[in-house]
C-alpha cells in the first residue's frame, strides 16, 4: 500500500484511483457491447446469389475472397480478412459474379465477424442448397489479435440459429 500512496493514490468511496488507473469495487459496470451490437447487420437486405445448374457429382468447390472487408459495429473501424467458401454442390453452383457482388455488400456494413461467417453460410445454403458447406473467415489482426471463424452446414444437431 505504501507504494501506491507515493504514486498519489486517492480513495474516493468505492473507487480507488492513482494516476492512469481506476479500480472499481462493488459497482456494476455498463456493458461495452449491447444486444444491438450483437445483432447489427443481421437485418440487412443482402443481394441474391444467383446459381446455375450443376452438371457433375461428387466434387468440391472452393472460393476465396482475399480482400473481404466489413466494419466493426461498435467502433466503426474496418475489418479485413480472407473469406473462404467450400461446398459440394448438389443441383446448383454459385455464380461467381453475383457472389462477388453479395460479398461486396458487407464492405460498409457494421457487423461482427462471427455474424458475417454465419450469415454467409446461411445464404450459400439458401441459394445453392449444397450437400455440405463450410465458410471460414480469417480476419487480420486489430490490436494484436486475429480471429478465425469456421461455420459448417449441416449444423450440428440441436444447434440452430437464433
């Protein structure tokens, strides 16, 4: 305790402070992220992803978007990453130009990275109806932390979107 007194420590009831630091004791802190942040972007109207009739069976398609961008709904800062879509087509394949336009619709959208990956997966399944699909988002570091999110369809039993 002596060391903190020398650092100009002040006691303010339930708060203890010294230069550059605040500690809270017994006080509820306001949440930094709200349910509105968590749901941001999920109500956006995304363009249709066109498809074309598949002619073969039993093969995998991998599509990479190495310049994927979106915006953090909390900070408004840009998010950059590589979005990879893997799927085994059944009756329809994704048309790449419309897929590109679809992915570009996220460019200025405030949406969490986890929601991006799951929304893209849901839309790929909605339009192409593949045998299986996987979407991977490998997002660049911000503040020294990078994120990799992988979502698969069919979803595990008992796990459905909210």
